[in-house]
C-alpha cells in the first residue's frame, strides 16, 4: 500500500533477535528480515525506507526493549487564510 511516509523506523541490530513479529504485524509491510546474519547469528529486521505510517505496531509487538524505535514525522502545516477586517467574527 504505497503512501507518503509519515514515520521512520530505526532497528538496533544488537538488540533484534530476528523473531519476525514486527515484520508480520506491520500493516504497510515496510519491514523485512535481512538475508544476512547478524553478529548473533540471526536475521535481523530491516526498514525498507518507505511507506511507514508511524503507527508503532512493530514497536509494541517487539519482545526486545530497545530493538525498534519509531519516529513520527510532523504533518505539514496547513496554510491559514486571514480575512480582511481584523479577523474577528461578526457581532451577533
């Protein structure tokens, strides 16, 4: 489901145990297990670099504290149009 990324994920390779819970639970499927083994002999999770919604489901299902950090990107600010006349509502 390609959408504009609203989040970013950092995976700590020293903490990830390669269980794959984050990969299975990710709604936009932007996580995968690397084919290479880590120093601990497991296939760690990896963020593909796009489509993250910032939902945090991967963080909450991960059994290892500190393995996954989710960063939510600030939404773009909406333009505010100021009406001439002081900006006050009309008196009733």
